[in-house]
C-alpha cells in the first residue's frame, strides 16, 4: 500500500474544512440523495461523501454499505483523490493498482472499484470526495465521470451553504442582510440542481430529450392508460454523410434534423434523440392513420429543410395496443422502420 502524500497547504486545507463545522455531524438527506444519484448514474451499488481530516477520513454519507464513518487517512482512497482537485480519480481494479492492492478497504472491505470526484471549496482547497464504489472491477464512461464531477460540485455547494449559514447566523443584528444572502445561496443551489436535472434528461448535441427521458415519458403514458403512437425516425445514409463530409458536418446534420423534428411536432408529444442518427416521437392520443399523417408532414419537413446538404428520413410508426408493453410497442415501431428502409427509404411505414 502506498500512503497518500499530503498537499503542501494541508494545514490551511484542514483549517478550511473545520470552518464548515460538518465533521461528526448527523446524516442529512440532501447529501444522501446526491450519493444515491451518483451511484445510480455510475451503475455502482455503493457510494459516499468522504472528508479528509488531518489524520482521518470521515464519511458524511454512506450508501449501499455499513461501516464506521471514521478510518485512518493513510488508508483513504480519497486522500489520494484530493491531490488532483480538478479531475475524477478512477481505480478500475484496486487489486491491480500498486497504491491499493493491499489496502485494508480492499483486502478486508472488499472494495475493487473506486471513482472519486474531489469536493473543492471556494478557496480552492479539496476537502474530500464524492465517490462511488463496487465490489467488482468497473469503469466509468466520460459522461458518467462528468456527471460525478457535476454532482461533487453540488455537494461542495451544500457545504458552502452550511458555512455561509453559520457565518450569517453571527450577523443576526442585521437580519435583512442575513436573509438576503441566505436566500441568494439557496436560489443558486436550486438553480444548479435544476440545471443538473435537465442535463440528465437532455441530449447535449441536439437539445432534445434523451433516451432516458423518452422511456420515462413512455412509461408514464402507459401507466396513465393513455392512447399514443410511437414513431422511430432514422436519417437515411447517415454513415455516408460522416464518411464523405466528416463527423463535424454529421453533427450539423443531426442538429438540423432535430430542429426540423421539433418544429414539425409543434410541441405535440415528446421528440427525443434515441441514439446515433435515430430519433423518436411519442405522439399522444392519436390512432395509426393520424400518426401516419403527422409523420408524413415530419418527413417532408426534413426533406425540404436543407438545400446545402439535403437529407431524408425513414419513419416507422406503431400505435400502442391495449395492454402492450414498452418493449413490445418499440419493437413493432422498429420493425416498421426497417420496412421503410427496405422499401426504398424516405417514407413512412405503419406497423400492422
């Protein structure tokens, strides 16, 4: 086991951590919720908010495991993570890492995977990490690492709100000043949480809803027993666009098609990017004939949208049958899409 080095400014870092008055406090729902979200996004069964004190590691929040909240700093994964405050530290398999292969958290605690996003205060000090853990080897995608880092900023803001709240309590002689600043920090926190929530449901390239948001809307529509149709929309010969013109132009085509779909839908239902060059439209309260007309208009809108690099789309439509599952209606729409492609593309096919 390789013991973590100490930052050059460790004494100042520890003093700043103590100013938050958070060490050895009771669990709080706000921190626990962010840990659960981090574990869910990263696909791990465990997570924690870990703070690195002078000689110990202390856990403000734990999810998926029971352990003493206090352990020696020398065995702390997070004590390594804070040495690089601007990046997520990922250990795919601790048994293969010289720093941790004989660490007691590994040999006795069973930890194999660790990813920690440092918690950085306004003064630039790293106090600990928001981390996710697994008992088996694991890894993170770039998107998961970015989401973990975004969530770590939310934890840091919660801590900052706590510190400011304490400081403001000392200013009770000027109550108006106290309330103004406290509410301002609260608004900032709510705005950042709203932004994070939106990011987890939005495709960053096109600005449309992403697949996760679409499936959630589809499940809600089924639970509400509402009639609807699903249209799968695929850009024809998109691989050729990328191969001939490059991925930058391919991205421009995706954005342009997304805008055409958004405009053609007129805000009726939900248009989402389903993955790659495929989009999907949840059309509420329509039968198959009406859905076909809507999709024909959508197809023509895409066809006439761009003169510089014209593209077309193929569309597969399925009206949901009574009692039909999400998977079943999506399967029929997918089969209709492939029928449209086999039939010559640039057309709409409705599933039987």
